[in-house]
C-alpha cells in the first residue's frame, strides 16, 4: 500500500499537471489524501488532472486555479471525500472523459464546461463562477446557487435526495430535463429564488 496521508491540513501547490498513471500488474492501493477531513490535504492545481490507475484513491481536496484552460480525465480509480473547487481568475476547466465521483463540486470563479461527457458529483455549489452544461447527463446530490451562472445540460440532470436551493445567480434550463429524486422521507426541498424556469421536470 502506498499513501500520502498527513496529520494536518497542508496545501500542496502543483504548478504543472497532476497524474496518476496506470501501473499494470500492481495490486497495491494508492491513497492520495485522507478520508478524514481533519487530516486531509488540499492540492492547488494549475495544470491538468489525470487519473488512470485502477488502484488510485483520490481523497484530497483539489482547487483548480490555473489561469488558462485546464482538463480533468478519469478512466479508472476512485475519487471521493475531498471537495473539488473551481477558482480560476480566467480560463475554463473541462472534462475529457466521463467523471464519476462523490466529491462535492464548488464553482467560485472561472468556468466549468461539461462539454460532451456525463458528470456525477456529490453536492454542487455555484457561488460566483459559471457552470456550463453540455448534452450529457449531470448527476448530483444537491444543487445550491447563491451567485454566478448555471446552465444545465440539454440532456437530463438528476438531483438525488438533496435540495435544490437558489438564492441568487442565473439558471438556464438549456431545453433539458431536471429530475428531482426524493430522499428516503419522500420529499425534496426546492427553493427557486425570485424566479425559476424549467423546460421539463417530470
């Protein structure tokens, strides 16, 4: 087993790319970060993120803060626990593969552009930046928007169990479907803000 698990909350600055390449024949898990928030790390990443090692477990918080275009790719491995934050003075973060993670996504500044890939996150928060949906599915446990701009997918966005909470910003339906999946209690809390227009909400 290989692990980077600190006993505090340091920030690691990566001015280039962060990659977890495939290691054929290896059965040893690789842990990057900690599943315990009090001892997790934060990576301030200016370049691209690539995860292709089946043994990789990415627990770290990742802040995408490059001033140009950045990409994220996940062809293997597990991404969970840590928060992904888009905080870019300029430029766009775009996936180049399908993304499947339970990590929360926060867009504070800059743009996350879904493009043509399905994405799945934990809680999604838009508090100043721009989320631009594409044509494939978006899945999250909740959506909170206090400022910034959110454009949904032209496909289907599914909010599983959590709340839909808008207190500011703009929401554009993109002629897509928004599905609210109720929690175990059978209810979903929807706070539309001053106005909300959905195209299709079955």
